[in-house]
């Protein structure tokens, strides 16, 4: 791959039944790790190539593209939910070389993973592990339902699972 290629790209998002983003994490190797419960901050002005500002702008542009692709895939998730009884909906959308996978909880929460490689077994294992982590947060009496997940332990364990399944 050439130096600008993003290898090991993965973006993970949890969206509530009411279409409210609850958690988002950039899990890619080529991008700085970040997570938030809301949209990424806007990028700065364009700067010359190789300049730290230009790299930050590329990260912001990639993050916005990933959000767009994942939001567009939600329509396919809705369709696929009616076609299967399982929680793992497999590959629901593809945009260029990016694949969007989905998992739906019993309560209707949607897990979306945007990834640049096809590996069904690892994606399923990742979703299964994150679902267990999500249940721990959701069942915590101190967590308010339908609010952003800002639990540091949850974030750290999601990232550990991503490193384990998408080396």
C-alpha cells in the first residue's frame, strides 16, 4: 500500500432505536483513535501537504465520510431487520472499498461497523463481545437509557476487542 492508504480502517457506532447516536469510535490504525457520543469537531483551514493541519483535515474529512456512509447504511439495516430473526445482520452495505456490517440488539439498538476488509467471523465475534459490554452498561442502574455512553471502561474494552479481532 502507498503511504496515504488507510490500512486496518474501522469505525464503530451504536445508534438507539430512536436513531440517536449513543457511541462512536474511530478504531483505525491510520487515524488517531478518538471516540465521542456526538459528531466529530469541525476541521480547520486547509494547509500545505505534510503539514500537521493538512493531516488533521484529512482525518476530519475521512471521519465525515465514514459518518455519512454509516448513516446511509441505516436504511439497509432497517430492511435487513425484517428479513432475519438473528441479531447479526452481516454485510448490509458497501461503498467503494468500505463495508458496513450491522448487529441489532433485542431492544432495537443498532451496532454499525465500517471496515475496509471482509472478515465475517471476526466481525461477528467483535459484535458479540461488544454486545456483552453494551448490556453491562445498559443494565447499570447509574446509566440513563438513551443517553450517550461515556463510560471509559466501555470505551477501553471496545478498543481492546477491536485490536484483538482486527489486528
